[in-house]
């Protein structure tokens, strides 16, 4: 049976990072004539990030009603329970067990719970753990997590240099080799934003709650435009449809139109460009980002763009979650409890104060690190476990 390297990941954000590392590793293996098959497994997504990068998926699922955050509310936990999605955990383990004789190395990209599930399925396979959700900027690993990681892994990788240094001071051999979140974010120069007006980028998220969050952004856009006319561009994921966005926005008086390159929403003189497939370009062109997302907010901050957030709808956009994200990103992200007036004021303030934008942007870059993490981690895996 052909030997395999298995990547496991929690959901969308972790899928993307795992798939980027997997692709780089596949290149290294091929170029060095090492006959390993590189495969992926997502706990609660369809694994599209793996597929789009040419990585075979051996286990996938669907996003549960809680959006992957069942412990954030009783309602979310019960919704997951009655939807039957809890069973995806057992299917995940069962699917991985089918490959226990062929997997030579497992790379877990996610949280300690995912590490536990992967080890349950493949208890004797050497394992490397990249802990993306945890950071000492937000919440250090608990002692029991550290104990489990050290006992069940051959290498412990962190998402930022600060977390690695904190663990090293405790005698734990943690490594920071780069953050894959910042990879594959090169601009494409396809957006025609010709005037000198500032650019407000909207990041509503990618889960079902993003529809409601996008609606909540519309009053903010109107308020900002009245005070400071600007370009408004939305980076939409494939999980959201134009039809539903158009229908919901029409309830607030917005008209959906077919544009030359991208569709748009129009209300009076204000327009919102609805883009897909040019996420990195939207971030690079942004002056300020209005973000109700997870990984996308972090990527924006890492590119030096100040992010403004407010309490949205759903488990990923609670005040608690954005306060955690603020601890991770520092002043690169501002959480505004005063919606919508306070949000409008903060965005207009940043439009008009370049020095403050640059200060916050520098903090975001420092906290998130530079691009190249996927290749660095893949090189480490190849040299230490597969060469």
C-alpha cells in the first residue's frame, strides 16, 4: 500500500492553511522523487480548500447549525445535537482508521480536540501539531493541553512567535515557522477603482450568519458615505449567493445591478461592489476594513489594514469573540459596541488620519507575521520526517 501523509483540519480557516502546507509538501516530495501520497481530512467542512489545491480528501462533512462553535451557546449545541452533526465526529474517526496502515505521518492543523480525534484514529502514527486557534495573545494553552500535546506529538508548532517564546520559557520545545494564514494573498490588479477616494472593504464572513451580518453593514456604509464618500467593495465567499444578498438588501432599499466586471448594489449615489475570487486584491486596495469575519479579519490586519468590527449575528461575531480577536491582533482591530453610529465615526476617523492607520497597520503585521509560512513548515516536515 502506498505511503501517505495525512493533514487533518477543523474547518474553513484551518482547511486553507492545511491545504497550503500540503500543496507545498506535495511539490517537495515530487521534486525529490519521494513516493508519498498527500491527503486531507476536514472535520466539519466539505474540504473544498484541499480539492481546489489538488489535494485528495479522504474525510469531509458539512458545517453544522452552530457554524462550528457548539460550545459558545446552549442553543448552538442543541442545534448540532438534533441535526445529527455530532455523528460527524465518529464518521471522521472511522474514515481515518481505514488508512491506519498507510499513513506515515499525520499533520494536525487546528485545536487540541482535533488532535485528540486524530490520535484516537491513528494512535501509532507520528504526529505534528500546528495549533492555529490558540495564541498567548488571547488565551495560553492550558496545562492539560500542553501535557497532551507533548505526550502525543513529535513536533509542536505555533501560529506566532510570541506564543512559541512563551512556551519555550516553560521548557517546551515549541517552534514558530511562519503563519500559513498570510500566504497566497498576492494582489491581482483587477479592480477598477480609479479615483482618489478611500476604499472601505466589507468582510461579512463565510458562514450562514454572514447574510445577516452583511445586512447589518449596510446602515454603516450609508453613514460613512454621507460623511466621507468612498469606494465600497465586498469580498464574498462562494458560500453566499448574489440572489439571496440582492433579496435581503432590497428590504433596505438597495437595488441589485449587473456591473461590467462585478455585480453591485446601489442606493442613491452609494454603490457596493460585490466581488468573488479577488479577496487578496480587495484587502490590498482597502483603506479600512469593516470585518465580521474570523481568518479574513486576521489576514487584513496582517496586510497592515486597520479592521473595525461590531457585534453581529451568530456565534462567530459575538462581542466575546471580537474581544478575543482584539487580544490577538492588538490595536489592528477595533471593536465598537456603539452600533451603527460609533462604527461610522471610527471608520471616518481612520479615513482622515493616515498616521493612525499606519500605526495600527504596523501592529497587525507584527502580530500576524510575514508570508511564506506554508513553504517553511512543509520544508521542516520534509527534512525531519520524510527525507
